[in-house]
């Protein structure tokens, strides 16, 4: 390979993003951009990745996915590297325990997990011919208690008092994957866009280690929701590194195998409504 392949990973200083960055970096043909909101944490992650992989092509660029301005600033900074862009992993995320509004006035879980990634991806696609995009979703796009689609405006502006923001954000990531793939196909682009569910893992996601009782409960009662950080990061990095991958708009489930996501996630009307609303939201935001 004559040129290094650059991969952007959002939220790469911890958990899944960090492990995937490390596993990809073991291959010296890859250069990783750690797109993180906290540059101190990012620099520490960079140091650790270089130490463990001996790959020095690791760079940190500030990105707060909950802020559309930060997304624009990130893209401007990335352009300065003069890299081409091989892959994008939209991984950064917060759990449904958060409440509040983003700087742009949107429910914070939806803004962080979905909206910022939508804008980031579309801005990058204006300038780069990205080969692979992975949107990190969750089996919680289909929560055990069920989920009904409501109008997008209500989802964007909810107060999350019913704790549905996380399932909506992860369902939105799947709609985003599928709609984006359809649009890129129409433009005859060769980009592959897929969703990846890592399963429930021990990371910083829950704000600390999961209680043993919860792990045992999920393992026994909902084994199809139980994940493993090492297995999921190995699978995701393999998908990124696999040159023969030719799969699109699929839902990879904790492995290199894809399955069907929830029936709701294939509702084309919702998928289109979400895309149009988001597109319009960003156009209006730009006018301000
Ligand atoms: N852990 C699970 O059980 C589980 C299950 C299914 C899906 N997932 C998904 O897996 C992905 C990774 O989560 P994880 O488990 O690895 O959790 P994690 O260890 O908490 O990592 C999340 C990463 O996202 C970053 N982040 C959060 N808000 C951000 C923002 N506004 N801008 C930029 N970065 C931001 C965090 O940065 P800071 O360090 O600065 O907070 C951190 O680097 C998420 O999309 C999550 O929804 C996780």
C-alpha cells in the first residue's frame, strides 16, 4: 500500500473506541485520528496506543459531537492534515441517564449520539471519498419494553424524563446508516455504510463498573444483549481491516456477522422523515 489509510474514530479515548483504535493501529498501514471532546484524555490514549502498537501515526483532534460548531471546527482541522479518508467510526456516545439540552438546543443524548455524527459524516462526505463508515448502535434500539416512533420534533426536543432518548438515538443511527447508504448508492459512490452493535460491555459508559448482579441478570435472562469489549472491538476492527468486505446497510451484532435489526428500524417512512428533519434542522441552524 503506497499511502497510509486514515481512520477517524469519535470518542476514541475510552471503551470501544479506544480498543478499536488500538487494534487497527497494530497494522502500520493505518493512521488513526482520535476525535475526542477532551484533548487531555485523548493525548493519554494516544500515548498508550503508541506504546502498545509502536504505530506513531496517531493524532488527536478535538471534537464534541453534541455541538454542531465543534463538528465544523473538527472538519476544518482534519482538512489541514491533507490526508485522504478511508474510514469513519461514529462511536462517541452517552447513556440514557443524561438529561438536558445541547448547545444547539437539542435533547443531549440525541444530539451527542446521532445529530453530531449525522453532520460530521455529511460534511466529510462532501470532501472525501470514504470507503467504510460504521455507526455504532445498540440492541437498545429495540428496548425490552418496546419503542414507538413519534414525530421527530418530539424526539429532538424531549426532556428524556421517560428515558427513551437513548433507544431513539440508537434507532436513529440505524435509520441514518440505511438512508445514507441508499443515497450514496444513487450517487454511484462505493462507500459501505453499516451499523455495529457491540452489546452490553464493561466500559465507562455507565459511569463506573456495572454491578455484578446486573451482569449476571443480563447474561442469563438476555444473553443476546450481552457483549464483550474485547470480542466486539476485535470484530469491529476486523471489519475495518477486511479489504474483501462488501456488505452494506447491515446491522452487525457483536461480531463480524450481521443479523436483522428490529422491525421498526426498517420503517422507511420514519427513516426518510428523520433524514429530512435533520437536514432541515441543520440548514436552519446554519442561518443563525
Ligand atoms: N457499554 C455498553 O454497554 C454499550 C452497549 C451498546 C452500545 N454501546 C455504544 O458503544 C459506544 C461506545 O461506548 P463505550 O461503551 O465505549 O463507552 P465509553 O467508554 O463511555 O466511551 C464513550 C466515548 O464517547 C465519548 N463521548 C461522549 N460524549 C461525547 C461528545 N459529546 N463528544 C465527543 N465524544 C464524546 C467519551 O468521551 P469522554 O471520555 O470525554 O466522556 C468516550 O470517549 C457508544 O456509542 C455506546 O452507545 C455501548
